[in-house]
């Protein structure tokens, strides 16, 4: 009987030394030696899989890639220094001048910047559709559309996009489907099972899950990954072997961590829903979520993020952060420690009111990354912070 991907990923390791170590060794080396000129020639001619230089490949990095490929059900992968270099590498390796990228308006802020500010500099067109209006997707495909890029659940709005629907569309028009699976993790959702060609991750978030290192990865179809590999090996966004070693270790506990993050988040969402200070609350696995039916079809759990809108708007958002005693105010998510953020006054403060609405940032939007503290302690901190907000 074939073992479950969780078992296979946990037990996969790239190389053994003669020491019998149980934990994988860390290959902190920039380059690799050859026995003779012929072996070196063959490696450079791509006739062997020998490591050459850690900008191209490294055993510790490969172990991390292998583990993510198993969890995502992917053929191949390339790991990068951050989530953004995985996103950018997948764009630059596969898109050319004159191509069109179709994406969704509610996406991670830096991805939004890359698509709308930098891709046009290289002659790559883009357009955005609304996450919650599937009809728009087909209507927005152009003859030169080369890639569809999306996130589900979206950051920070937690909209859910139907992966099966979009992948059928991508197949129909022969377009590459590239999915940022950062919020769900491969244990919450496997986009490749629904027909995605590529999956990118910010490993910085749930994969590390302990707020220590930056990292990113793109996995998927072998031919596409090969092009991304060639682009990255020349341009240099390689993941550090040390970070890869940390991330590889982190993956061994991803399953149990995500289970608890998700059950804590569901509990908090259930308890807060309908609170008089909130105008709405969203969590993918609450039946009240607009795309609940899609969420339960394609996700194994609702993930670790809960978001809600404070009736008191911008000022309440700031006061809510100030009243918190346990939750951290920090620009990250997917940590063991719970985190609260108020995008309208922080990460998205520079956008105009219109631009904020276009990416679904409303004035009183609070995003909670639910950590692994005892769940009632997280809930009580949120409740006491809501309690002292003035009535709207
Ligand atoms: C954080 C994040 C990224 C970028 O990852 P970095 O590791 O910070 O570069 C991309 N997509 C999503 C959804 C994110 O949350």
C-alpha cells in the first residue's frame, strides 16, 4: 500500500553521511568538488545530476523541494530566497513581451506591485478580475493570455476561487494556471489535484510557521519548472541552504501545526461571529462564508486566518490593535504566535480609498493569524480588545 504523502515527505531525505545521523545534515557549501575534468564536463553538460554550485542546486535545498513536491503532488520544483522571488521567477521565466497575464484584484500587496508596476515595463500586459465573479474570468481571456495567476483563499479578504472552474478555463484556452497556495498550505488544499500547472508558496508563512526564515518555492509541471530553473540559476534568487534546512525540518510538523491552527481559527470564528462590534466576519469553513460550498469542496480545513470588519472603521481598527495584550502587531502571518493586523492603517495605508477598495481593504478590516497559544487565551484577548472599543 502506498504511504500517505505526509509520511513520505517526512521520511524523504536527500543524502546520508557516514555518521548515521537521524536528522538531515546541513550542506552549507557554495560549491561542490569533482574528481576529474570529465566528471566536471559532464555535470556542466547536464549529463549528470551532480551539484555544481549552490545558486543552481544544493542537497539541503533539494530535500526541501522534494518534500514540498510530495505534499503538493508535483513533478518538480525550484526553491527561492522568498515567496516574492518564486512569484517573480515564475512570471519572468514564462512570460514574454506581448503576453497577457490574467489575475485577480485581491492578491498579496507585493504581487500586485509586480504585476501592475513592473511587468508592464517589460511589455507584459495584465488585467484583473474579481475573485467572486467567475463569469468575468472567461470574458477577460485574450488571444495573447499566457498565464492565469491567482490566490485562494485571497490575502487578506479570504475570498475563495473555484480551482476546478478556473483550471478548466485554463485548459480550454491553453493557458498556464499558476496558484499561490500560501494561505492553505499543501495540507489544506492541493491545487495540482484540481488541474493547476504551477503552485507557488511563501514558505516564510505557515511552512516555516515559526517566524524564523524567509523562503519561497514554485512546484508543478516539469517542463515549466525547467524553464524557471534556467531563469533562476542565471539570475540568482536561490534559497540559502541554511533556510532550506530549517524549512525542511518545519515541514515535518506542518500537518499537526495546521490542524491546530485551523481548529483554533474555526473556534475563534464561531465564537466571534455576530459580535455586536463587527459588521461581518469571514472564515472559509463557516457556512456563512459566501463561497462556503467551494471551500469545503476544495479545502481540507479552513486554514489559520480569520478576518472581520469593525463597525467603527479606521479609528476602531487602530484602537483594536492598541487594546491587544497577547496578540503581536507584526508584519507577518503563519506563526506559532497569534498576530493581528489592520491593513488600512499599515501595509495598505499608502493606497487611495478607491485603490484600497479595489483590493478589498475596507477601513475597519482586521486580519488575525491564529497561532498555537491555548485557544481560549487568543479568543479572550480579542474579546477584551473589542469590549473597550467605543460604540460605533
Ligand atoms: C507573504 C506572501 C507572499 C510573499 O512572500 P515573501 O516570503 O514575503 O516574499 C506571497 N503571497 C502571499 C499570499 C503571502 O502571504
